[in-house]
């Protein structure tokens, strides 16, 4: 590899490491917003989860058994909408490489826009339990979180799915040093659990102000994540383009140097030949 191109590899690799860290921060932020949204759904929309589908399925099972007056329609709406949102996300993101893409920006942007829009709308029409408007909000929240989950899956940050932490907790315990493991990714796993817990607490507190505040905060943070990811992607493209240009320039220089040496050596060779011929004639 030409020395100029090899020298440029260092800042490029450093940028990519920093980008990976930022992706982790962004996915952890979305984990926090998931806690907010699930608190809003469970406490403000008649005990329904719009992101944590494991809990939703359990509630639905108990409701079918007519336990404790649990709701049936809300969990069904949330589950169906989540599946639809995840399917749309899978279709939109299919075929692209792993990591952040323009479609990731769109997916997270749509999720944030839906959350923010729903939060604002509830200030005009407050949802009442078991009403069409409440079911509409439940469905739209479920679809938005399904889309977010599909987009986060494509970003592929290990141990941070943004919508569930059960598998994260399993990894935290089973791969810990106490269990004879390496403790790999211990900090991020702990953060994911703590942040979804904190998000749920914040969501419950914001619900005391108004049901729309939590959705608005979650939507604003999600839009911030979408914008940050887009700017990082554009920056990465600039860095990669500069790397390619520098590599091409270094390769051209390396190719031109031997040719120049040969060209400069030709007159000297002719001069030496002429001198030898003159000596022979003399």
C-alpha cells in the first residue's frame, strides 16, 4: 500500500470507532424512550404495552382467561400494529448493508414524527379508555415502535434492541465473570436495563402532567437520534471519499516516480555512450 494511503487509514479507522460509539449512544437513547412510551401505554391507555410485545402477549393471554378484568382489544391492536410496523420497516430496509443508511434516517424520523404528532394531538382530544381514539393512538404507537425495532435491528448494535431487555439481562448474567464468562459488553447491558427503567419512571411522572407530554418527549428524542444519525452518515461519506482520493493520489505518485527516474536516467546513459564512442574513435 502506498505510504500516503496507509497514513490516512488511521483517522478513518478512528472515525469509524467513534461512529460505532455514537450508534450505541443513539440506541440507548431509544431504549430510554421505549420506557417512556410503555409507561404511557400501560398507565394511560388501559394497561397495554406498545413496545414490549412480550408483556403484551402475556396480558392478552390472561385477558382471554378473563383474569382481573384485563383488556383484550388494546393488546390485540398494539400487537397487530407492531407487527405491521416491523414488516414495513423490514421491507423498507431490506437489501441494504448493516449499519446506518438513508432509510434508517427515514425510519427513525417517521417514528419520531408519529410520537411527537400523537403527543400534540392529545392536547386537543384526550384519549379515554376503550374509545376509538384511544385504540387509534395505541395502534399508531405500536406501529411506530415496530418500525423503530426493525430499524434498530438493521443498525445491529449488540445487546441493544431498543424495545426489549430480557435477552440483554440474560446476557448480562450468563456471560458475567460470576458465571465464568468474560463480562463482555457489561456496561452497555447495564445501561440498557437502567435506561428503560428510568424511561418508565420518567414516563409515569410525565403522565401526571398530561398524557401527551411523554409521547412528545419521546418523539423529540427520537427525531434527535434520526438527525444525529443522518449527520454522522454524511460525515462518514466525506471521510471515505477523502480516503479514496488520497489513496488514488498516492498510487499515482508511486507510479510516476519510477517513470520519472527512468526518464531522467536516459540522457545520462546516452551521454555515457557518446563518451565511450568518442574514446574509441580517439
